[in-house]
C-alpha cells in the first residue's frame, strides 16, 4: 500500500518542451560562439588599410618570389615521410599502452605482427635515408 501511494504522489517537473531546453541552450551557444566574433570584428577593425598592412608577411622578411611559385618534389617527399611516421605513432601508442598494462591479453601473433610492422617502417626509413630524401639542402 505504501509503495502504491509513493508512486501516485509523484509529480512531473515540467512539460515535454522543458525536456528540450538544454538542447536549445546548446544550440544557441553553438550558433553564437562563432558568429559573435565575426560581428565584433566587423565593427572593431580599421576601415582603411595602409600599404604596409596589405603586404604579404613571411616571418618578417620581404618576399623575393611570387606566391604561386612551384615547390620542389623534395618538399612533398618530406611531407609524405612525416605522414607515414605520424601514422606509425598513432598505431604504436595504443599498442604500447595495452602492452604496459597488467592485463596484457595479446597473443604471440600480435607481438610478431607489431615487430613486422616496425621492421617494414625501418626498411622504408632506411630506403628514404639512402636515397637522400631526408636531406633538406
């Protein structure tokens, strides 16, 4: 009897529209956060730009060539090598964290697979080093 009485005296906090109130507040903040700096920047910026303000900026040095000059292939090779070894780090970090834990459930296959993966990357690094891809000059 007491259980029935407790369930019948419960009252609702609000209607169905109050359930969406946190979502609406989040939506307002999600729209206002990027829009407000744009609006404030429009009113706070200077209206006239000087000659120095319109010049391209490269680390304080006057540009010697145009902005649309071609890059050497070496630049792209270094970028690809960076991506390859960055992806290696992404794969190795979770594996190393699990390996260091107390509940190491990897099998011998996973250990050998990781050493093969590292071996392939070392061979690729050695190949790039011998070809001179890591020399910047």
